[in-house]
C-alpha cells in the first residue's frame, strides 16, 4: 500500500462504529478504504498500550519506544500482520501483543527502527501524554507483560470513552449531563444524588435522569470500542462482561 500522506487517527469527536462492527474482521477486507478505516480503529485502541508496554517490558527509552511503536504499526499495515489473526487460537489482544514482542525482539533500534522524521508517521499519536501517564504509574511489580498490556488497554479504552462522551454531549447540547456524570461518577465529588442536587441547584429527579442518560451512552461507547477490536463474538462478550458486568442477550 503506497504511503502518500500521513495516516490520521482523528480526535475524540470521531465516532466508533456500532457494536455489530469489528475492525478486526474488516482489516482483511478487499476494499482499501474499509481496510484503512478498520486499521485506524485498531491503531486508535492499541497505540498507547503498545508504547507503554515497550517502555516497561523492553526497557526502551521514550524516543526508541516511539520509533518502535510507529514502526510496528506501519509494518502491520504494510505487511498485513493483522490479517493473519485466527480467533480460534487466541484473543486479538494476545495476538497483537505477541506480534509486538516479535517485532521488538528482532529490531536493533539504532539500525533498523523507523527513523525519526522519516517519510511516514502516524498523526494524532500524543506520545508526550502517554509518557506522562506512564511516569505516574507505580514501578512495575507483580504484573507480567500480558497483564500490564491489558491494564493499559483498559485504561486507554475508558479514557477514550470519556472523551467521546464529552464530545457527544457538547455536540448535542447535553454538556450539563456529562458534567454531572463527571462530578458524580468520575470525580466522586458528591456522596449522594441529594448532595449533587444541592450542589448543582437541580431537582433529584433531574439528576437521576441526566446521570441515567450519561451512563447509558458511556456504556454504549465502551461496547462499541470493545466490539471494534474483538476478533469474534465470544471474545467481545467475554471482554464486555469482564469490564461492564452481565450483558443482556445479543
């Protein structure tokens, strides 16, 4: 696939496809635009966990980790790594991490990694933000590589879902609902609906309705993201139940 321009991820206002869509399935599509869209969804979900994983597991400095992260995803796109995924053998996340380990193990960063400032880089990868988050994490201990990779994927997934919900609420004139959700569920700045009602000057019934809307949308966004990077229906349901509890039949 020729690289004529940067590959863009898009900002938090971009919408993930609905929960019936799997980027993992569509990354092998014969249509270039479908394949590119699917790859971007996978990249958006996994670039930050991959960067942090390379920093911690492989003890790379931040510049080498940036090069290796971009180099891995460029090769995955160019060589079709992701198209070889077999859902009967492993989860997609495990497959991706295994490919990443193989990529790093076989690269001498100084000689073979994608050079900084080279002809192709992914846009929208905020490595400074990822590095800041990494520095706030406790020193690794007790977690193996797969557990750490999963932990950081979950952290990134929920952070992205919050950004998407904020953008959706702003676009639809419901930012007040998001702000209540942020204060009560994320910041936990109130101990009860009654206290939140007193703080905001709204009736408890309005608080209940607004939080209900925000929680439903947040859950739906999380499900959309999980489905987009699940390799099978069973994997999607396992991941969703692990993160969100029991799900209705689907």
